[in-house]
């Protein structure tokens, strides 16, 4: 009979040993800090750890991991705390290991178009550093101004540029990782091709900190595109906006960004940010924010004209072309601030659905029908170009009874619809804690057992980020 794992609480002697490893000032037990490190951006969930440690290098991480393993104490790795699936929540208490001191860009290798960085580097700071050298690191989550690259590795984060350039996974060449046993390994090689046994690098990416703790990252880079054009396209029908997405690609255009925002998302973000001054007529129910980029402006103008021709076939309104860098920045800010605006209005749950892009109209229609069935309102937006729709379910005036007991039935139906349409239940936020009850909708038992076997091989004592992705059992 399988039983759920049990973990010990760090005692005084163990906490003192953690202090000897990391230094007194980098081991925290105060109520204020335990509360802070016990939450991320996932709803209003809080799980307080017993202690927080902030190591400075891989050797210290290794020693902390070995100590937790020897004492059967749960260990939860943490980046910037911007996650939306509860991946950094210490649900079994124990030790939180914060990577915030791993904040160095070690090398930017211009000859080989590579960079070696630590996982605590902020995404946007890394983007800006390589841009100064004419290079480009495309993955750009909405939280790029605060999220850590290590967290991006944990979830294979995407963002608007993923539609053309791919996700985090497509730019990782090699990783230094501390295994749950305390061993330090490199997972691959700093090369563009790799066919030397199992690809441990790709196994680590998206594993949500359950298989190892990343301490160094080698990224590949590409030349920075010199120009871009940004356009905002209004539609009187949200479903028509979704229909237009696939049509743009079928017309031979691959945008560098293609984002969907329904009416409520835009209204809420305009109310939340007074400096966003986009005029939205009453008839408009959705927008597509579309960007094309490259090095030849003539080609980009032709692409933009072709996009305008295509969307016109789906009852679009007058296309707004951003004339200045400031206007482009405002339009992208409007998109990136939607999540904050929604959070400021109500308690909510965000579902990270993804389907083949041509199925977006059916997904959106189904989400609204399920909402009417269960009595909830949803605000939808997301990366339309790669079929990734963020469904924000708003509590509003729903009772706690409905929110806690009926809503999961609606979420189940949304995920079942995703799978029926050829998609899955998370595109970039991960499974973490909050999607764990639904993973069986997307992944059958055979695959789940393979995943559990992989977890047990890497982490025989099941100490590393327990309670995430699936229930860890012995």
C-alpha cells in the first residue's frame, strides 16, 4: 500500500548547521520573512516554511541539500516568487532555498553567441545586457521585469515572443545542477547539437524544481532584430478575433508577437493604469496586438499590410499602427499589465490553457459556455499566436461554497475541453500545486508512473519540492 511522504521539521541543531553553511545573516526564521517566503503570486495561498536559507554558490547549495536529505526535511527551491501555479510554495514546510544571491551574468560570449548566467538574474536585465552587444534572448514572460531566469527554466516560460522564437527550452544549451543527493553535475554541453545519450538538460527544463536545483545556465543567443512594427486590431466579436489568428499564419506571416485581449481585460487594465490611453468603442469586444520584426523595413511594411488584409476578412475594425516607440511601449504595457489589473479587482484563479491555434475560437466559446453553466465570470487574454489562452476566473460575488466546491467542476470541464481540442492544461505556468488535481485529465496513468519513476531515481528520499506536479508517494 502506498502512503504519502512525511517530513521532519528542522530542529535547532539543523538550523545552526544551516547557519554555519550560509552565514547567520542568510538564514531566516523571523515570522515576517517566513510569511513572505511562504507565498508567491498564486492566488492568496500561504504556506510558511520552518526556515529560509539564501546560499551564495553551488557548494553551499550542495551542503544544504545533503543536510535536508540526511534529516528527511522538505526542501523547496525558490526564485523571485512570481509563479502562478504554486510551484515555489513550501507546502510541507521545511526549508525554502532562495536563489536570490545567484544574480551574476558570468559571461557573454559574442564569438559563439552564448551566455553563461546564474539563475537569480532577472529576465529583463539579462535581455538588456545582451542587447547592448547586438544580441537577443527572446523569451519574455509578462513578469520579465522581476522574474528570475531560474524560474523561467523551471517552467520553460514563454511570453509573447514565443510565437516566433520559441520558449525558454529552445535557448538552453547546458545546466549546472545540484541533484537532490547533493551531487553537482553539468547536464549537457555548450553546443548547438546534442546526441549523446539521454538529454538531461531538457529533462530539467520544465521540471519545476522537483529533480534538481539549477545553479548555472548556458544560453544560446541570436542577433537582435533591428526593427519592428506594432498594430492593435479591434474586433466586434471575440470569436472572430480568435479565428483571424490562424488565418494570419496561413497567409504566410509569422508575427513576433500575437496577443489576444477580450473587452473586459482591456477595460480593467485601462482603469488600473491611467497612462494607458487607448480608445475602445463600445462595439469592440476584443483586440489582437500584433508585432512583426526583422531587419528590413520594406519587408515589415509588406507583412503588416498583409496582416491588415487578412484580419479585415474577419470583421476587424480600423487597425491602429503604433507610430512611435512610446506608443509601442504603451500597447505592450497594456497587454503585460492585464494580470495585475485582474488581481486588483477580485480574487481569481488563472488557468493556463493551450490548444492548437486554429482551435482557439472553440476554446473561447467553450470557456464562456462553461462559465454560464457554473455561474462564474471569466476574463480571457493570452498568447493567441501559439494557442495559449489565459482564463482568469473571477470570484466576484460567488459564495465560498460555490467557489470551493462547484468551481473545480467547471475548471475540470475547461481542461477536458482543452484536451478534446488537442491541447493540454498548461502552456507555460506549470502544474505546481494548484493544477495537480487536474493532471490526470491531460496525462494518462502510464505516463504519470514514468514521471514518478524518474522523480524517485533523481530524488530517492523525495525531499525536493514535494507536493508539486503529482502526489509523491512511497
